[in-house]
C-alpha cells in the first residue's frame, strides 16, 4: 500500500467570495487536491493571521496544528509536501526558505515571482536541495486543454506552425496562457521575444502591477511562431488560444458550453466532447498534484514542474525587457530583476 503523505500549507486565505477573503484562498484547493490522492494528512497550517489558520484547520482537519511562522511549522511537523499560497512577491523568498528544510516537494502558486532572478533562484534552490517544485499552472490538466494537446500531437491539424493567445495580462492569470502555448508545443524553448507593454491605467493584482495593454511576439526553437495579446480588447482574437497547423486549426474559448473546436482547412467546426468540463474546473488541480506526487515518487519531471514553468516565465520577463529597450530580446534572458519597474517609471505609472 502507498505510504501516507504529510501536507502542510503556508497561506490560509479564506476561500474566494467568503467573508474575510483577501484573494482566492488557493491553499484550500491545494488541500482538496492532495486529499484526492487518498493518502494525505493535513498536519500543519500557517498564516500570519492566526484566525485564518484556525478557520482553515476547522474546515479541513481540526487535528492539524496552526502556526504563524512557517519555519517553525516545517521543523516541528516534517511535512512531505508544503503548499505555498502567498502573493507573488513572497513566492521565491518562501520557496527558498522551505527548500532548505527539505520536504519532498513544494507546490507554489503561479506566477513564479515578480522578478526573473527570483524565479530562477527558487528553481535552483529546489534543484540544489533535491526538492521537487510544482508551479500551479493547473490548466494543463483541464479537459479542453488536454483535448487540444491530444489533437495537436495526434496530427489532427497537421504540423503545428503557430500559436496565439489572448487574455487580460501577461503576468498574473496571463501566465496560464503563455504556459499553455509551451505545453501545446511540447515545452520547446523560446529563442527570442519582441514585445510592447503599456502600464498606464494598469492595475495591481495580488499586489503586482499588470499592464493595461500589451503584445508579445516570440519564436520557439522548433520554428513555431507565437503571439500573446493582453488588455481590455483581448476578446478580439475570438478565442483565448488558437493553434494553427498546416491543415487545420484548434481553438479554445473562454465561455462554454462548447470550450474547444477544431476544423480542417475548408471544413466546418467540430466540437469535441469534454464531458462538460470547463477551462476553469478545479479538478485540474487534483490531477496536477497527482502527477506531481507520482513524478517525485517515480523520479521523473512533473508536467507542472518548475523547469517547465521557467520557459513561459522567461518570455514574460523578456517581454518587459523588450518593451523597455524597444528592441528584440534574444534568449536566454540573464538573471535580473523585472524591467517592468523601469518601464512603469518611464510611463509615469506607480509600480
Ligand atoms: N492557479 C490559479 O488558478 C490561481 C487562482 C487565483 C490565485 N492564484 C494565485 O495564488 C496566490 C495566492 O493567492 P490567494 O488567492 O491564495 O491569496 P489569499 O489572499 O487568499 O491568501 C494569502 C494568505 O497569505 C497570508 N500570508 C501573507 N504572508 C504570509 C507569511 N509570510 N506567512 C504566512 N501567511 C502569510 C495572508 O494572511 C493570507 O491569508 C497568488 O500568487 C495568486 O496569483 C492562482
């Protein structure tokens, strides 16, 4: 029988749209995902606001001990897996501190961090300590996207030639869309990025500034071209992800009930059945966690591992660098803080 898994969570925000919520309370969804393995025990809950940690334990396991200091929690509880559900500027610093205490794995929320050097450092710290790091780009496991990947890899649209996406921003939820382009192209590296971003009128999401309008043009090493558009007019693309092959097209849309469509050149749309599952379904989180645990136990890379997450993250930070320099940026992008600070200052936007 598979051995039990001890889980601890850092950041116990109240669930979305409930009293006292400051965000989505993603760690609740992480625990539900771990619980689905049938082997998990919630041993510790940490939040700076102790009432949130206590409420979380009351919701999921009243036996779990509560903490306000995550280092103390990990030292006392020795969890196998630690979930980090904090706002983005705290991701790298927390993941590095947790990695030094050597759990088997860390599940950190997206985006990796607000700086490229920090994102690289959190990945490298986990590699150095032999700790698995999952970044919650869970949409790779939503059925419409699983079906899109299946169609592309089975040759249903011929050789893939370009990928397009459109969303509100680059860095917050936009990271899911950029990650999806890499997923659909077999996690090839990107070679260059040419981009522009307008921060004027941009708003902060989880404390991090998002551009109000932007575009990222980039190329993959296998020659596939890609473009991500962001801003209030993002719906103009007519879908949120489009994969164009030599003989057909697959599109994913934001609103159901038909989330995916595929057509051959000259033909009409077919709508593959995804069992009614949307692109937003939390079932994907449990599937991502199951793959993460299996990967750690099987000594392989998880699909949502930080190695895969670094590629779209690099494109996002290269896009800010390109916008600042008004020039193409060739990859790899050297480790550095985000160019978004300087870009915002040039554009008169508070960072
Ligand atoms: N994957 C997704 O689809 C998805 C969806 C929504 C949000 N997110 C991401 O999830 C992350 C967390 O967002 P959330 O909605 O869970 O936030 P939240 O505001 O609901 O919860 C954050 C909690 O962290 C606590 N906290 C802050 N600093 C702490 C510290 N040093 N130690 C312990 N606790 C601390 C806060 O008190 C708060 O309770 C963000 O990066 C966000 O982008 C991901």
